[in-house]
C-alpha cells in the first residue's frame, strides 16, 4: 500500500525536499553523512521560514547532523555545493553564519 502523499502536495517546500532526497538516493557520490547534513540544512531552511539564502553555523549543523569531525563537515558541505544540491557561501567570520542558497525548481 502506498502512503498518502496528499499532505506533501500541499506544501511545495516539503515536496521539493522529498524530490531532492529521491535524487540523492540515486547519486553514488553521496553517503549517509551527506544526507544527514542535507537534512540539517532543510531544518534550518524551514526555521528561516523558507527564505533563501539563510544563515547557518558549522556548530549547529554538526550537532544536528551528528558529524564529529570538522574536516568531514567541510568536505560534505563543499561536495553538496559542487554537486548542485545547495549553493554555499562560507563566512570566515566567527560570529557571522555562512549563507546557504536552497535549490529551486524541485517542487511538485
């Protein structure tokens, strides 16, 4: 039995997120850490009322995604940017968050 997706259809951002996750599941370049980080980015985007760009901090994303290594975090967020899942604009200022641009065109 297929799940009822009618609630998702009424929320284009959630439908787009689902479409992106399906695309990610077919991408052999990605692993579970990428998906976990992407989920953390989605939650931050949601909390920013779906505005793009939105500010994020490494500390918050690492905690949400359960990424322990700073090197792994930087590798994964850079790859998500390179592979076109997000656009990432790092901030080298310790108090200012980096900016993430959410992709468009993935809605149902």
